[in-house]
């Protein structure tokens, strides 16, 4: 299999699966249907990811491995493995890996991707 080719789910109403690597972060778009994206993100120790990389709108994040600090304005929430956090998407937020090990998140984002780009293309 050619890793540069997108993988499709076999359904005509969904988009291909994509991955992107940013400094300290790897994001994979697992599923997209309409304005709903399901993403898997791996964030290295001391790295972070902003919501601008994910898209805008309501989001739900499940910490699969590691610990996450979600920062939104003056507020912050630490989320431990097997716990989740929902954010309304009205304010920008940032996810920070506060641990020494990699952080893995499963995220569902409802809303459009940033103008002119795919959430993880």
C-alpha cells in the first residue's frame, strides 16, 4: 500500500482519511461526514495543539493515553486517561501535553474547518 495515497472508508458520502504532522503533533482524520470530523491526535511531551488545527465549533476530546491540559481564555482543565472534556467552540482553546509520555486524544469536532483548508489534509 502506498502511504502517500489517502485511504477511503468505501462509502461515497465520506472523504478520504488523511494524516498530517506538525512540530510535536501527528493528527489523523479518521472519519468525516458533513461537518463532523473524528480525529486521533498524538502530541509529544511538552508539545501543544491549538483548535485552529482542528477546525471550529463544538468539540469533545477523550484522553486515550497521557494527560492533557486544555486552556481556554483564563480557564484550564486537566484531563486524565479515560476521561473526556466537551468545549462549546465559542472561544479558542489549546491542548497541552503536560506529561513526560506521549498524549493520545480521540476528538470529535462539529463545525466547518478553517476557511480554505481541510482539518487534517
